[in-house]
């Protein structure tokens, strides 16, 4: 399901409940994009650190 179809589905669902909503694209796009970028960078950094610690542990234990 593409973004346009999702927006239409949500709008129809809200209208069926007697609610009206407008969708404006791009609001907080930069901020949200930065949050996602920071999250995935932190995730990659954490996995890299865990792998490094695991490899160091294996070296110490003679594996």
C-alpha cells in the first residue's frame, strides 16, 4: 500500500466516524528524519561495540 492509498484510507475511516482531518505533508519532516538518522546510527554504533567486546572476550578466553 503506497502513501497516497494510506492517506485516503485514513481519511475515509475518519470521515466514517464523523471526523474531518487535513493531511499536510512535510510538517516536521526534517526533525523526524534527524530522529531516525540518530536512532539508526546509535543502533549501528551499539552493535559495533557489542561485536568488538565479544571478539575481545573470545581473544581473552582463547577462542
